[in-house]
């Protein structure tokens, strides 16, 4: 009896699930042509001739097993490794492009200086220095192009590996999808699916079979979308490889062009050096004057810095003396205040003892009142005010610490320019050696010169052969700006970073360059390590 009641309910529920989940299939089946009477009769005759054998419900084929290339964990690991490699190559590319851009800007500035000296009929030391800088910069540019080629080869190898993986994945996905479609074609008959559902021996089994059929359909759709995604990625990688190949051709051509330009520059350098060697007497005279000017500048700067060091030492001694006096005064006042407090406490204790022995309460109150009046007459000792002697040194100490932490990040003293002579000893041509206390920066005539950091102008002077010289203090550090045509600040002026303090001086060859130095106390430092990259 129970079986008769449950069976119709299972059939009805199964039919409902079927209608909800397989309406598209029924719609397609409804579109098929209805067989004619002749076809029906032929079918019946064929059925009679066939052996009477019960037809078992066909179970849909299970989805094909995924190959190892389809495992999510291995795919995620491979994708993560690929992304890490791409990020590393992208960062290297960005750094390389930035360095190439800075180097090209320096070449442009050197060419501008060479164009200014081109009007001179005779060779000059300024032109030779510019040619030396151009050769150095061109050689670096060729090296950067070689790095660019190596990076392009790495990128193309990585893209080729990725393309190969994607092609293999696409092939496997297509093969698996074909297996799924073939398996699905065997169960395309709607009645096979119905038989599969209704042959369930329980409600839970029916629901599980229904979910299986639905998940199987969704798996095919997901596989199709995955195929399209991989196909798109593969097309993108192949297009990128073509772009890299074109880019590689351009870089090779640029490298050839730069190499030819370098050879021409070297020939011009040899010609200028040969012409200057014929002017040995004049050149030696110029170098002698320059050496004297450098020595005068060195002595003048050393005197200014020594004076400031001595001044700072005197201020420090005075500050310590004031702090000592203030400390001693505070100790005396503290001792006096302590003695007064003890005396007041003793007077009040004595008054309380006398009041306790008084004959009447009125007499006791009078004794206490007299004692308080005596306490009030005692002069009050105020605590010593904190000395402010040490406050004056704090800004200088902070400025020195702040400047010291700015190594490699200081702005250039001029907007446009390049280092034409480095720190220390330089040899512009064989047999010629010069000494530089800082760096020479070739720039435009009249170019505004800016302070590289906030500080106090300690000296503005004129040095023969070095033009106007400005010294700015930043705590224990000093920055020097020489070869200026004029100064727009005066001694004691507090400047801000990038504030204009003067203009570049024009030299006898029609160009302009300034001398920039950094001192820490009495020691000279190489400014190139302090200036930010341009």
C-alpha cells in the first residue's frame, strides 16, 4: 500500500525536474518532423521482424578524465611563475628605458655645448672636454642598447615558452572537449535521460542523477569558454612576439647608428687634441691660470669654513657655559626652596605644640595665627626657569642630519646641464692633468643657479678666475657654488631648496659652466654621489 502511494509521487517529482532541467532538449525534439503513416508502418514491420528483447535504459557516459595539463594546482603554479617572471622583466625594462632616456638627454646637452663652441676657429679645451664627455656618454648608450637586446631576447624566449604552453593547453582542451561532445552524443536521446532518471530506486538517487546530468552539461559549457580564453591568450602572445621582433630590429639599427657616430666623435676628438698639442705654450698658460684659480678658491673656501667651524665652537662653548650657570642656579634655588619648606614645617610644628599647651582655645588660635603670619613673611623662592641656551643649536644639528640623509636625492643646481669634469684628478688629453674640488657642470649662459638644500648663506665673495662664489651652510655640511656671474642672495640669508641664488658665468669660449662642491666640516666630498639622477 505504501509503495503504491510513494511511487506516483516519485514519478511526478521526477517529471517536474525533467521539465525544468531539459526544456531546451524537448523544444529541439519538438521541432523534428512527425513520421508519416508509411514510415510508421515500416517501423512496426521492422519491429516485428526484430527479436523481442527488452531495452535497458542507457546511462549517460561520464565526463572524460582531465589530463595532467588541466590540473588547477599545476596550472596556478605555472601561471604564478610566469607572472613573477613578467614582473621582473617589466621592472628591468622600466629601469633600462629610464636610464636610456637620461643618457640621451645628456647627449643632447653635450651637443648643444659643442654647437656653441663650433663657431670658434681654433680648438679649445672646452670643446675637448665636451667631446670626451660625448664619447663617454655614447659608449654608455651603446652598452645600454646591448642590454636592451639581451632583455628583448629574454622577453622573446619567455613569450615563446608561454606560447608553447598555451598551444599545448589548447590542443588538450580541444581533445577533451571532443571526447565530451562524443560522449554526450551517445546520450542525446531524451528518453534515455528519462529512463536514467526514473530508474532510480529512491528519491535521493533521483536527485543525485538529475544533478549529475546538469553538472555534466555545465562542464561542457565551461570547457568551451576555457578554450576561447586560451585561444585569446595565445593570439595575444603571438602578437607580442611579432612586436618584439620589430623592436629588436630597431634596436640593432640604433646600435649600428650609435657606433658610427661614436667613431666620428673619436676622430674629431683626435683632431682637436692634435691641434691643442700644437698650442702647447698657450694651453700650459691657461692651465697654470686655472690651477692658481683653483688654489685661490680652495684657500678662500677653507677660510670661510674654518671661520664658521670656529664660530660654531664658540657658540657651543657659550651654550655649555650658560647651561652650566643655569644648572648651578637651579640647584641653588632648589636647595633654598627645600630649606624654606623645612623651616616652615618646623615653625608650624612648634606653633602646634605651643597651641596644644595653651590654657584656652582662643590662646591656641592666636598662637597658630602668629605662626602663619611669620610664614607668610618668608620670601617665596620660585623654581629656576629652564634655560633656552641649547635651543639655538637644535636647528643646525637637525639640518646637518637631514642633509646627510639626502645622499643621492639632492636636486641639481641647474635645470639644464651635464657634468663636464669630475671630482678629483682629470686628464682631458695625454700629458694634461687638472684637479677639481667638486664637479664642473656645463650649462647655458645665464642659466639660473639654485640652492640644492635649505640652509644659511655664510659667504658671498669674488675669486679671480672663479667669478662669484656662494657658500651655504647646512649644519655640519657646506655647499659651494662657483663660476657665477652674479649673486641674488647676501650673507645671513636663509635659502630654501631650489631657490635661485645666482646665474652661470660665460667663459672665454662662449660656453658656460659652474663649479659645485660639497664639504663636510673641513673635508671635501664627491658631489656626484649626492646629486639625484637626471
